[in-house]
C-alpha cells in the first residue's frame, strides 16, 4: 500500500499455463501477511525508454554503486546490503531501481524493494516487500542444516516419500511477516502431481523448526491439457555449414531443442538441437517432431516481439538474451513449465487425455515466457495471493500475445488453452473464470488458500473487465460475457491500455509479497502515471477491481464532489447489534480503510476468534499505520460502547510508552495503549461512546512505532452497540 515516507521525500541519493518452476533467482517469500509497503508515487511518464544491453548494464552498475547511500536514505540497518537487480527509466528521465536485500550476507526472503528517483537523483518514493530495517537476534542457527532438512521433509505438503539433503538447506532471513526470523530454505523432492521427482520449497524456523511456508517448485497443469498448430508461418533460423538450426538470431539467439523424451526430472538429458539441410520445418502434424518445435519457435518470437514493441523490453530479462526451449519432454507429459535456474522453457507432448497434442502452443509459449519476465521483475512468490497474481500475469500476457500475433488459426480471445482439445473446451476463461466450476471470479478471504491456478481467476477477471467492460461480446469467434461480482456495468479502457497498466504495475510497483489489495494499489498508481490521476482510465481500473470484490471504485472524475453541506445520513444500527461492518474481519478488508495490509489471516499470529484479525505495527523501525471505518452510526439509545479485544507483544521493556496505539473517534483520542500494556493473550477493552450518541462517526485505530525494537498490536472482534 502507498504510504508517505518523510525520510525518502526530498532526499537526494548519492547515487504456468499451469506450470512454472521458480528456483535460483526466484524469491521464496510468501504473500502473507503483508503486501508491499509503499511510499510516494513515482514521477509520471508515458512509458519506459528503450535501453541497449550495455546501457542497462551500466544503469544497474550505477545503482549498485549507489546502493549503500540508498540503504541509508531508506533507514535500513547497518547489517543490511542492497543488491541492484534491474533499472527502468521513464521517458522523462525518472528511474525505478529494483534491489534485493541481504542481512550480514544472508539472503532476505521478502527483502526486495523498488526505489523511485527523479531525473536529478532525488528519491521520490519506494516500494518495499518488508517495511523498515531488518533486525534479528543473531545469525547463528540452533538447528543444523541436516536437522532443518529433516524438518522440511516432515512439513512438506505437496510431495510424498519426500527427501531433502542438507546441501539443499540454505540459511535465510524470513522477513515476510512483520517480525523477521532466521530460517532455512530447503528443497524437498519426492512423488507428487508432477511425477516422481516433484520439488517443493519448505521454509522452517532456524530455531524451532516450525514451518513458515511451503510451495511447489514444479506446478502441474490444471486440467486435461490441449495443443495447437500455428499453421504455415515464417520463423527465424540460423544457417550453418551443414544446413540450418532452430536458433533465432532476431530474438536474442532463442534456440529450440528436441528433448528426445528425456525424463521430466532431467529434461535435457538426451536433448539435441534441431538441425537439417533444408530450411523447411515440420509438416503440421505430430508425425514430424519438428512441428511442435515450429509452434514453440513461433510463439516465443511473437512473445518477444510483443514485449519489445509494446514496452521496449528486450527479452525475458530485458538484456537482449534469448532463452532455451525444449519440446518433446518426457512421455505422455501434460505439462509445460519455465525454469529460471537454467533460463529454460519445457513443453510436453500431451497425453491420451488431449489426443497427444503437444503443449507448445502460441498462448502457452507466451504464458511460460511471461513467468520469466515476472521472475526478473516483481518476482511474485508462487504461493498464496501473490501466486495467483503470478499465474494471472502469465495468462494476461499470454492472451495479449495471442491478440498481437493475429494468427488466422488462433485468433485472439480471452479463453486460456482453448486450442488444447480439452473436454470443456478451454483451460480457463478470463471473462467468467468461475464457469469452470473451480476458479475464483471474485476475491474472498480464502483466496490465498486455494491453488494459484484457481485464484488467478480474480486477476484474469479484473483484466478482462478493465479491458472490455461488462456485457456480452463475441471475440475471436467465441462468446464472452463480462459479468461482475457487484452487479455493476461499465465500459473498458481497451486491452492495450489495460496491458500497459498491468505491465507498469508489475515492473515498477509490485514486489514478491504483493497480494490482490496491493495489486489494486499498484495498478491505480500505474494508471495515474500513464493517463493521469483524474483520468477515466484510472477510474475504470478502480471500477474493474471493485467488480471483482477488491476495494471500492474511485469517484468518477467527471462527477462533481458532493458539497459538504449535503445532509448527513441518519444514524441507524444495522442488524446484529453491531454498528460496525465486518467487526471481526472475517470478510477480509470489507468495510475498512487501511494504510497497509493490516487485516490478515496470517498463521504467524492468531486471531482471537475465527481466522482474520488486524495486525498493526511490529516493524522495529519508525512507522505509522491507520485502520478506520467511516459513517459508523452510534446508537441513539442506551449507553453505547466500543468494545474490542487487544493483544500487545513487544521487544521493549519498562513502562515508558515507546510504541503506541491510539483509539480515536472523529479525530479525538479516547484511549492510548502502548508497549507497556503487553499481555500474553487478548484482553477485552471497553470505551464509553455516550458523548457520540445518535451521531455518525469515524472510528480509527492509529499506530506509531519508534526507531528501535518492535511492538505488535493485534486487534479483533470490534463492536459498537
């Protein structure tokens, strides 16, 4: 979420279709409990400048030289270091520098951040996956790596007959929650949905061995699969002394290999490059092994061209380098996936379930290559809501590649995998995700707990509505119907504008822990950058998010703001005896306004009742937070009271109030709680609201934290009655 940072402002720096494998450079941070904490907005710009590989490299080196000064300006600790990962430059000269973070040389999961700078080098804002400095008790673990591996095997969810070697357990700082901890990240292998060598990342506390997060590194295709032939097309090849190879010099040297049915556990085991004496490839059927390679080569080239011509992006990592692709992986493999470790994409041949149609189709190629773009930018963790956003991003840009290619045999539409010969006719539908009976069309409080291929429906649905609006349409010869979760109707901004907003949000504002609420904030800022704060585009983006139950729509910029003299709604008490909406937070953030992702169901802390609660503060650094609800009708009879349950845990000592939580009504503080009110469990608090009897008020919980040591305030079951 966006939050002003007085320190940063004005400081001059001295400066998978269904499947994806995210390893090595892929962050392992999980999406809960917080989304990216953000400061002020970046400078507006029409888009990004094109950069040569040399210019980009020099920009990253410059960011690296300025890393220490940037860390100081952001208030990071002396044990922390920033490692420059990428730089984007706006047309007006503004820069957006993406960093990873280390603590005493240890990688920080959830430590990634983006720093925004004006042309003159002044820091104008920042987006951090973890707000504030990292502080942990020490970097000496109580568990050995071997013990951590054993714990990881025990806690693995997605594989059976699991095993892990101590060499696969790496010490990390887990900074996804508000209180960072020393942890181990282990890779566990075993039997799973993706085969006998499925892999799962498991993160355990380095002191207790308690599980902090786990997620599959290989995610299986969701569905029965499908494949498509692109027909007669032109592809780029390379001439050699003996003939030709499927190496594409026009797209960074992208090369397609025949895996020769190497096992999925080692898909390059028998691989060899496609080569022949003539420059004619495939016959349009699976009887020729070259046909699937043509599909892959064509699809990856079109994906490259789409990113280049739309966003001045040169390849997956924006460095002009092409990736390797392998077709005919394993036998009867209904799967396709991207592996950031080897910078590769893999495509199976399908199975009897889809008529053995290879998965190297146009939209699948765009989907998998986009997983690489995500890994190189926001690095959205492949679990929880961020995992759904990761999958949605690949669906969005796989769809945009399909429109861009304008292939007569595969016209653009908002169906995912419609050419894969699936029994239902498609793998996912962006206009109506829930039509498959499994995917989510609307956000709900459990969205982070379902498979990422199902929660991706929220992002897909948003994108369709933002692009096309509501109502029935025929697109690419297929029926589409833009229904909403709130019965709203509106027009779209067009698919190209919607894609530009999503790309800028992904590359400029999102971080590894961004969830759907954070994605809304990121896209609204991106729309403001591209089209203006008061633009119809930004307004309609907000309408599309509200239509999938994420936040509320902004005021229409074409509609005058109501006069302050307008009558105030008459106070009434809603059914159930609680004047507050969603007082126990079991509907997520509904009814509340929060400055950060305060309302959460994170397992790192416990709710007083149910699963959801409000987690305020706990950064161990200068910070402020606010949780509020407006237009609350205080009962006009009896003795109205505000009650809530509060748990305070702190690293502070003594009775001095260093960190505080103030309860305010209409801006007046009724009570102040601090680190001095620490308790082992939740304590019920009651405040008299007689002075506000019969009034409509704003209730606010306002937290402040000082520079050193953290205090966590947990709030649940708030009621006015």
